[in-house]
C-alpha cells in the first residue's frame, strides 16, 4: 500500500455519519427551545403593557360579567380620562385590599402562576364600574330611588334586575385623581360604599387603574365584546 494512504474503515465512516446526524438534531432542538423562549418573552411583554387576561371569581358584576369568565383587558388606558359607566380593572391595594397579604412567598408564587395562566383570580385586583368621576357628587338616592350624580338622577340599565341602586345611603364628592366604583350586582358587591369609613373613603386613585375590560374570552357561549 503506498505511503500516506489510509485503509477504508467502515466503523470510522459510520461514526462520522452518526455525528453528522446528531448535530442537525441538536441544532433543531436548540432552535425550538430558543423560539419558545422568545415567544414567552414577547407574551410576557404584551401582557405586562398592552393586554392581559383576568379570571373573574366574584358575582359582584353580574349580569355584565359572570363568575368564571376570562376577560381580556386592554392596558393602554389613561385613568384620568375615564367616564361614568366605564368598566375598569384596578389594583385595590391600599383601598379595597390590604397593602400586604402576609402570605409566604411559595403561596404568592402559586397565586401568581395561577393568575398568569388564567386559572385563578387575584386577591388584590378588582373589576368594577365607574359611577363617579373626578368632580362628580354621587349620592343615594333620589326621589324615585335612583342614584344621583350632581343632583340629577341617573338610569343604570346595567344593574342586575331586582337589585336596588344601593341599600346604603351616601353622599360623596369625588376629588381630582379619584374614582367612585361600584359593582353591577349591587346587593352583594363590596365596593366604594363598603369603605366609606375607611381611610380614603372608598375612593380609588386613577393611577391604580390597570386597564379596561374589552371582551369575554371564555366560556365560548359568553364570548364577545363588553
């Protein structure tokens, strides 16, 4: 055999083929993992700043929103431009909910995961309706039993049929930067009326508004624009 030549070795050739086959497969898996990571980051950014999904566990907004609904919420909203009748999702810490839950971090992590996946709600995030905007004087109730805003009775066709506009008498002036919020199922809703004697008087800061509900995504038989 001439000097400098190598004999054909089937075992060596086979190992090279296996390595060539494994390398594309490894690159393929890396591409899939990278694509999933990019998708997760993009989704996280969108849900943090543009739109998010919230699970509703309370019946305080019936019939507009039912318990178990998954609601799409648009976050590109200016709390100072909200008007009476608008639906809002807001952070209730400091007003509707305690500042600190006091729960250990594993429980908080599970709650965050459940809320992120749309399987559970949040103990500090609420969905209510704007009944009083900055500058309004809201009172219960007028001669015909309706709420009054700036001395005029208002028709609230969104209130659950059979419910009174309010069983609690009140009169409140909504200052700048605050909102007076109530649920549509007035007889069961824990809202601004329930906090009249608390610090802040049940008024929620406009900068606590997270977003505006856009549509019900789930269940399918209730899916549609709000």
